[in-house]
């Protein structure tokens, strides 16, 4: 039986049934230990050209990170090489790499 661990929904102007989301499900053994992770993309027929360019880039960045974590977990039962970006690091990435300026009053100063 699969258990939903994480569901990330990218909400924008897209209709609810077409909103991008990523679901991570776990399969557990009799003792409750996670034996495998599954990453599910929805909708399955994603056409990047129909979404806001910023949202689709963010979607694929998040998906890439989750898939890397899944691969590490599948290989080692853990993911020691995964670095989770802080808000400041992600803001720096968005500004320097993607060229998008995030306003200082965006309420993400945590």
C-alpha cells in the first residue's frame, strides 16, 4: 500500500485540473520501514509551453531535486549528498541564474 508523503502544487492562473503537481509516495514493509519511493508527475501530459515560464522552470527544478533524492534513497536507503537550499540561497539562484528580481518585501525572510 502506498502512502502519500508529499504533494506540491504549483498554483498559478492554470485551471485546477491542469495545475502542475508532484506527489511523492512511499511503500512500507510490515515493520513500517520505507522500502521504496515513487515520484508522480501530474498532469502526466505536461506541455511546458502552456504554463507560465517561471512556474514551469520552478516545477522542473523541484522535480529534479526530488528525483535526485529518490535515486539516492533507492541506492543507499538515505540521501546524504542532497543539499536543501535555504530561502536566501534559492533567492540568490533565482536572481543570478534565472535573472528574476524578487522584491525585498516578499515575506520570505525566515
